[in-house]
């Protein structure tokens, strides 16, 4: 036997087609949190300039 086949099996969940719904949910939650934080900071800055 000249060829080692132990490492030739495809790794599951890796590649272009990989999608993890849990990771997608966490990313969306973090994205929403950052967006809300930036919007509140922007609103605070704009309210200070109006006074």
C-alpha cells in the first residue's frame, strides 16, 4: 500500500456550502446590537448640536 487514505475524507461543515444557523443567529444579534448602539450615539450627538 503506497497511498495513505486516512486524511482524504472530506471534512464535514467546511467549504463554501457550509452554513451554521446558530452562528448566523449570533452574528445577526451582534450586528443588531452594534447598529442600535451606533444609532443611539448618533442621535445623542445630533441632539447636542441642536441645543
